[in-house]
């Protein structure tokens, strides 16, 4: 694995800015869900770090659950296509206030499908919280209720987001210089 | 949901102590695997907070994967001790250094069983790292290479560990006075 400094183009969002914003999001969620009972859903694996830090700032009663999704067939998912659930929720979400927590919304295809799918189970409310929003890339319409940062259409990594599964543990969000990056064999 | 202050018995490990110990474990693991690569396997859901914080302190190249398990039969990993895999690893671990990260080990049945299952896939090495060790409850021998804290046989919550799915977000580990806890 290359040292991240060798492939770094720029640090897009530093650790302090991230943590300050996550605290704000937590406070906003606390206000909005005052008196309610919330279920946070993390989509594995990118959303893990964000969810763990966000949860620390959520003081309204809440539970967490996980979903893992993959695509049918090879290659990138097409607009409107289905997503395969490799891990479904343990919780029955009927009449629950559900907040889907994502690391990044890009084309929006996967999350649009997941939302559609979860709606069929009739939650009381279903909202989306994403740390990063790459709006330029959007193909599907996704209502985003809580947004950490709008980011440009650049290849990012760190803070839960991987490059070929590495670098998830970096405390900041960085842009990779693809001309310097050599994917592992 | 009941306010945890109504049923807390005591804070067993406070936030700062957890933070320091997790950093130490990260440094120790980075040292032990120096020059190698590691796959960190997080056992959902209790191990999530610990895994996320632990990996921040790893300086060696590593990847992260998750497993979700439940028991066959009724109760908390009761009966035969066999565990059902709800979500298996995405990674083929053959020939890899694997570190299983768990929040707590008590009877050791689940952990022993998972280690056994994973060994059939012939990883290069396989070790366990648990934040909390309830040694007094051990029923089967299980080798835990990295331990955060030895704790007494009390009902604990916080820092990823739930009571009826709540209280995972608390920054410390506390014991509950179950007489005062209302479900």
C-alpha cells in the first residue's frame, strides 16, 4: 500500500472541520427528533466511521441497524436497477422514524433504490443524512435532509471512504491524485 | 427510553481511559504487524464503535470487513453455541493476517466458534482483540491476544454496547443496576 501522502492531491475537509460539522448535524437531528425514538441505519461499509461519530452527538433515544447492499451482475449499477440486499435490517421499521446514514451520495442510484425499498415497509418517517454530497454526479433524485458537505466531482478518500479498501481510517477527507496512485495488484 | 442516570450503577471505564487504552492497543497492533498487512474484522453490532476508533490508531496498511452473527436457538447465544452467519465477509481471508475485533467476551462461546469457522479458511494468522474481558464468565477456553480492560461480572452498557438496543452512543462504559432498569 502506498503512503497516502504520496497520492494526496489535497485535503478537502480537515479533521476539525469534519468533527465540528458532525456535531452540528447531531444537534440538528436532536432538535428535529425531540420526543421521538429514532432508528439510524448504516449502509456498510463506508458509512461506519461517520455513523459512529454522529451517534455520539445524538441525545434523543435511538437504535442502530445495518444494511449491506451489492449490485446484481458485474459493473456499475444503472439508473433504476435493483440492488441486492446482502444484509437486511434486524429491525421491523413499520411506524418507526428512520434515518438513513450514508458517507456519500454520488449518482444516488443505490440510495434511491434503498429508500424505495424501505418505503414499502411503511416507516413513520424516512430521511437521509449524508456526510458528503457530490451533487454534480446525481442521476437519480434523492431527497437529502441532512448534508455534511457539498463536494466537487473529485475522487475522495479517508474518513470511512476507501481506495481499494484502504485508507478508511484517515481522520480527514482527501482528494487522490490518480496519476500517482497505483492500485494494489 | 429511560434516562441512563436512573439505572446506572457506576461508570466502569470513563471516556478518557477508553481513549487512551484504544490508542495503546492501536500502537501495539501496529507494532506487532509492522511490515505486514492486516484485515480488521468487525463483529456487528457491538464491535462497531471500538473498531472505528481502534483503526484510527493503526499506522499499518489495513482493510476493514464486517460480520454479523446470531445464535441458533433462544436467548443470548444460548444452546449449542453454534452461531449463524447473517452477513459473511466480503474478503477471502486465505493467506491474510486477520484480527477479529469484538466489544466484549464473556462465556467465550461465540468468539471461540467464530475463530474456529474462520480458521477453516486458512488465514495466515488469526487473532482476537476485545475491548472488555469478563474473565469470570468464561466457559470455553479462547485465546484473546489483545484485551482492553478486564471487567467484573456486571451488566455493562455504553461505547457500542447496548441494553435492548439503546445506549450504544454513550462515551463511557457503565454497569447497570437492573433492579432500577425498566424495559
